[in-house]
C-alpha cells in the first residue's frame, strides 16, 4: 500500500504548461507596468530619494504572478544592479537606447 503520492518528472509532454506560465508571467508584468505607469522591461532613468540616479533596463526584482493593491508601494524593482522599492522612486523616465 502506497501512502505517499509521487510526482512524475519525466518529459512526456509538449512543454505547453511552461509556455503558458511564461505567457501568464509576461501578461502580469505588463499589467503591473500599466498600473504603476513604469517602463518595466525598457531602458529607463530613475531618481530615488536621496538624489540617487540609476540608468538601465527596469525590471521586477522577483516573480510576480498576482498584483496585490496593498503591496504595490513595496514592490521591489531592479535597475543597474540596484534593488529598490516603488515607494523610493522620486522620478522615472523611459529613455531611448
């Protein structure tokens, strides 16, 4: 009698699940960018509190599958290797590469 289930990790599928996950993640990032009015995924110049200026490609610091309204101000972003929160931004501009 087997009491514990087992996961089958053998590649018997088409990879469709992973492709759907990537597509959902992309849509979620785009929705976050629109909601926050930030150029996520694009070249940007960001000024943080304290006079810190960063330039580079703006990205989310972690995986985001759901947008939680109450946590948007604490959303972690990365630019030029520096991690910061949305609340720390004084100014953000999309720049042409």
